[in-house]
C-alpha cells in the first residue's frame, strides 16, 4: 500500500483533493487525522488526562471545549503532546486495517503533517497551496464567523511550519480540474513505480524451497509464539516418519509441516479481512463460526509471498496445497503429502496429550495413533484420518460446539473412497 500525505493550511482544499484521489484510484481511502483527533476528544481517558493538565475549566457540558483549545496557541500545541501516543496508535491501527484489506493507496490528510514524523512514513507528500481569499471563502462554508483576521489568528494558533519540509509535489489550488488532474497523475505514477520496485525486490528476495529457508520463514512468523513454533517442529518430525513410510519426498513433508501454521500470526478477524481482500473462497463455517480456521489459507498465501515459485513450480504447488488444506481439507483431492501434514498435525505427541485430557472413547485410539504408525500397526493414512476426524467430532460434541463440517471433504474427494 502506498501512503500519500496531503497537507496545507486549513481551507486549502486538502480533503477535497483527498476525496478526488480516492474516487479515481481503485482500492484507496482517506485517513483524516482531524477526524481521529475529534474522536479522541470524546475518549474518556484522554479527557481525564487533559482535565488533569488544565482543570475542569477545559470542559463544557462534560466535553472538551474545542473553542478554548482552538483559540489558545499554548494549550493547543500542548494537547498534541498529551494525545501523541493515542493518536499514533489510532493511525497505526487504521493503517494496518487498510493494509490487510488489500488497499492500494491510503491518503493521509492533515494540516499538521509537516511538523510530525508521519510525513517521513509517507511514500509521497503533497502540499496544497491556496491564496487567502479563496481559503476564506472555503472556511466560511464551515464556519460562518470566519474573517480575514480570525483566519490569520487560526493559522497562528495551529502554528504549522509548512516551509520546513521539502514536498514531492506542491500544487497551487486554483480550484479547477487541472490541478486535481495533476495530483491524480502524480499519485498514480507513484503507485506504479512502487509496484515495480516491489516486484523487483520480491524477485530478488523470494527464496528457493529448501528446509533451511523454511526454518528461516518459520522463525520469522512464529518466534513470538513459542508454543506454535515447537508444535510446528514436532509436526515436521512426525511428517518425516510418515513421508518415509509412504514414499513421499521427505523434504516436502518437512517444509510443509514447518510452515503449516505460519498463518497463525494473525488474529481471526485479521485472517478474515486478509482472505476477503485476496478473494479467497471462504465457507460459512469459516466466516461466521470460526475465522481462525482460515489460517491454512492465509499460510498458503504467505508461503507464496516468501518463496520463489519459478525455482520449482510443481514442488511449490504441492507444498502450498498441503499448507492450505491442513485445517480441514481442500476443494479438490487431497494428495498423500496433504494427508501426511494433516495427520502429523493431529497426532504430534503434545496434541495427543492435549486431546487425551478430553477423555472420549475414541480418544483412546487417537492417543496411540503415533505409536501404532511407528510400530507398523497402522499403515494407511486414510485409516488415521478417519480416526482423527471421529475424535474431533466427539470432542466438539462434548464441548457443545460445531465441528468444522469441511473435514468431511478430506476423504470424500479421494478416488479410493469406498474401495
Ligand atoms: Fe493449523
Ligand atoms: Fe498445527
């Protein structure tokens, strides 16, 4: 996502330019920092901090009296120090949300931009200049009492130093289409060149599909989540045994297992927006009951972002499919590799112990699956899968929750079903 910063004095037409940009750029939206500011002025904790600094006199009918703030330079500049952290985290939250929604451009519109660090985060900055007569006309639409003097006073209170920055584009707002077109053209060019740069660096950075690179990627995503990290390693160990027994390339089983849960870095809500923005097929259960079940599909997309498909397209597709289908199968047939990752994920020693705590009749069978496989009592992957699914259903029933209905597809798509 490209970040476009638009700044200019109040009444210069920033929000108008920002709106025009979003109308002409697909998947783009605006963050108006003034709106976030107003929201914060209604936040209880923020109000408490401001009152602690200025006393009850800063309130009017229980709310922050914006007239007092907007007419006192000293108070106004201090307010930004008081709410700095809140403002930063609100902006970061909105940006993250937009990024996850797959937006291409976010236009940040703020008169104070040149005096903050935020301008350095922007991929490009645009300064809208406007002469005072037109600004006054513009402001009078919002605030009828505005005069030339009060506008100058407002500029003084706001105290933004526009001359302190070098902008990528300075536009004289002459209130005609030409200046808008200039801005739109400029931003579209920026998006194009950023995309080209990203593609180039992706080509340079994407990795060959090896176990060592998979370990690197695993660490990148799950170092913070030790439990999941160790789980992934245990799954890889089990998958290695299963791959050897079933004649599947061991490195593929290990790589897919190491990476099967990398999608779990996101919260369920984030998974939902991530998949929605990439037009991933999602089922009702995944959308309404358990968005966390999307972590396989998320992981498969992250795998694509990390590894170079061209280095070995078939291997890439096989591993990606195994990651995507490890939660509850796939729309198409499950391969042996898919089944190995699915089984290994469900019978690695700690998972079996955890399931064991839930004490069901079927559980007894699941708990010994790994040892039965190791000593050759169970050879068939489908046999394991049937027991695993039955165990899942019984545990869900016992907990009074719905079992992911998609698991029934795991064996249904198999050619050998019923034989
Ligand atoms: Fe998983
Ligand atoms: Fe897992």
